C-alpha cells in the first residue's frame, strides 16, 4: 500500500471526531450569486469607428487652420512686396533729387554761386590763389523763402 493510505489508517480517531464536531457547529455553506449589474457595453467595432471619426475630424480641423494660415502668409507677402516697391521708389526719388545737376539748380534758386578755384590750407599757409565769389544775379528777397 501507499504511504498516504497507511498514514490515513493510523490517524488517531479523536482528531476525526473533533473535526466532525467543529463541522457540525458551522452553518452550511451556500452558493450566492452576485447581483446582476447591467453595464452598457459598447462593442469594439463601434468604439473603433468612433475613434476613427474623431481622429479624422481633428485632422480636418488642423488642415483648415493650416490653409487659413497659408492665405494670411500670402497676403503678408503681397503687402511686403508692395512696401518694398514703395521703398525702392522713394530711394530712386531721393537719388534723383541728390544728383549734382539737381543740387546745382536748387543752389542757384537759393542764390548760391559756384565757388571759384579752391584754396587748400596747410599747417601755416594757404595753397592756391583765393578769389572772392561773384555776386548772385538774382538773390531771393529778404524774408522770402525759395519754393521747392
């Protein structure tokens, strides 16, 4: 015979009786079923379709925002080009007004005359023959401002 069977036969009788008395004192166990909880279960395909729809909607909104920004960038580039053209026109106008011929004409209308030969000053002497400037032929009247 096997060892566990021999051990069971040799077990004292008092222990078996004590277990039977303890089992009699305990109430009988019963199987209790848990209360039925009605849970709303969304099937997996419905959840996947919902997530896909929300993702596509978010992507659409992002695309619309980017397109709106692209239109603003285009408008700002057009404005920048227009301002660059205005700046170039102003620079050309200034260059034309600063030309030597224009400056000489403006100086003559102000009553200025061209300088004769130049005299250069050195440390202790002057090089060249200083001559006075000729009188202006039509100086502006006193108090009168020349027109531009």
